[in-house]
């Protein structure tokens, strides 16, 4: 079986591959030479495919992965405390959030879970198998900072809307994507680009930037509270926009698709900053943003995809040739594989039901859909020169024991899994290099000789340690 074959391959190579994990790369800018062992002219990847899943922390999915920084390492079983700093005797019973997308309604205790869970990460699949939905723990910009508590990682429960659910960890070995993580490369030190939830992290994948909404409606402007040292201590009022006009939580785009009938002043103004799409266009490199459900959306039948980033930008506005050219349905990605017109760079947002977002999907169905996409690529003529990067836009409110690094005001955010799947990826390898979402941009920019979008992607570690060196091909 595939799993057995992957296990034999992984164990045979583990010792040598772990040594390779110590590779450290300097930032590579436009026009600078490739790192040693990675000559750009001979690098065997022409097609980069980014599959952006939703809302799971590393510990919640891969905490049981062999050789990774998981739940078994010292200090990983972090005891949670309340807002007064007192330890919980037991975790509060997990709650159902009562979301319209959640079949566990109405709001209240999730009776699948006991009332006496110990104060530590717990095996969630004992109560909610991979094919069942759960509530979605809160995972917004300010709440994440409160949950991490200055790197102590001990207030996830205190600032959750789902009780102790946030501490639930899935059975790693039963994940549909697990065999691919074992056969290829799993990055265990990869963080989301920004603090908090999905939309902002889609921006950081597309423009390495935080959107701006000056003079936003007062009812969506947050009122955070800080102590004398500048540490966030609470929220007088939550909101989508910071007091100085940056959008940090999910809002609707100015352009279609958005909620039907939404007034202009309730939509974020079109953004104008440069994007990776603009960089690729200027270099005549083909790219597409594929979104599940896109064709239905443009036909006026609603949209359940996840934040297609280009529609937030003026250069991809309604009626533009750029929007028609670059925004496509996920079905078009599969057609491109079959018909021989796959772009050099593909971004894929899966349909809500396949997104892996708790509350609106389940892990099993979502990952099985991702497996279908992987296998489509592997069966295509493009496989030999492709690299698939599967990662998550945000941590989804789930506990992780590794504090994120501090790079700037926006992040990085929570630690999430990242899989690099390619004939040229290291086999059975756990990559400990520190990455964040902008490392994907760095890899794309390096591969195509593009200028960085900003400081963060310019200084990010490239994904090259996940690939075999020239001598290993």
C-alpha cells in the first residue's frame, strides 16, 4: 500500500534528510544569484500550484507527525489559564457556535464532548470523527494576540467562543493528506502571513500587504485596549478595521462577487497596491486564481468560495480584461491540466464545503478533494516539472504550542502545516526552516526573477530547502 511504501522510504532516508533541514538561506532579491545547489536555469520546476486550505493550526492536524515539532516535544502540552491567569481545573465543555453553516445548532454545549476534559490538548476524533463538523473557534486579529498571551500560548480557551474545543487535536495518521506529507516534504515551522483570519492572509499571499480603509464606517472600527508597555490587554469593542484605518478582519470587496444588494459604503474601497499578479504580468508569466464556485458566482447564483484576493483590487475590477483573464473556476484548473494550457503559477481556493473550514466543512471531505487535485496533477503531462504547495490561510482558532515570530505589526500569525509535493521535493522530509506565507511569494519571485513586493517577502526564507539540490537530481 502507498502508506507502507511511503513509511519505508521515509525511515530509510530520515537521518540524512534531517541533516539537510539545517540549511539556512539568505534573502534573495531580484537579479541576485540563486543559492548554492539551486541554479535557476537548471531548476526543474516550471509550474507552481498553491492550494490554499482553511483554518487549521499545525498541532491540530500534524501534532502527531513523526520527526515534527508536535505534541510530544517538551512544553507542548500547554496548560490553559483564564483571563485572570488562573488555571482551569478542567477544560470548559466544547460549544456549538450556532452558526448557520453548522448542523450542530442551536447554540449551546456540544453534547458529543464530555464535561471533564483535562486541561491540555485532547484527541478530538474520539468525539468528533474526521467526517463530522465542529464549531469554528474564533480566530480574529485581536483575539489571536490575546490567545497567544505574549508567546505563552495559554489563553486560547479564555478567548474562544467554543469552550475547550480549541484544544482538540486530530489523528494525524488518518488524514487523507498524511501519506503525501510522509512521501514528500512537510514544513513544521511555517506561519501564516498575518495575525488572525482568512481575508487578511489571502492579501498576504497575493500582495504581502494589509489593505487600507480610511474613514471606514464607525461601527466596524475596533477599539483595542493596551497597557503602558503597549501590550494588548483587551477590546472595548471588536471590529474589522484598526483605529488608523487598516482592514484586519473579513469584509466584503467593492467588486463582485459580494453579498447581493450590499451598499457601496459597506464594501472595502478598491485596493491599488502592487500584487504578485502584477509582477507576473509585467514579466509575461502566466497565472490564474482558481476559486471553487466562481462560475456560479459570476452567473449571480451566490458565492461560497473563500476570499478570491484579486477582486479586492482596482486593477482586477468588474469589467476589466484582467479579471476575465485571471479569475477562473476550479473546474478550469482541471481542464487546463487536460487540455495543456496550465499557467506557470496557479492559486486555488477550494469551495466552502471543501475548504476544511470548521463549521462549513469537515476535514475528511475537504482533504479528499485536495487529494483529487493532487492526483489530477500527477496524472497530467505537467507533473514532472511541477511543485504543489498545500497550506492553510490561518490557524482557525485552534491551539498550537509554538509562538509565532515577531516580524512587524501584522504578524506572522499562527503556525500551520505546509506540504511541498513534487518529483523534485525532498522525500520523507520534515523541513524545520522558518517560513511564512510570504515565503511562497519569495519562491515565485525567485523562480521568475521578479522584484519583491515589500520588505516581508524580500526577507522571507525561500522554500528551496524543501527541494533536492542539483547534485541530488
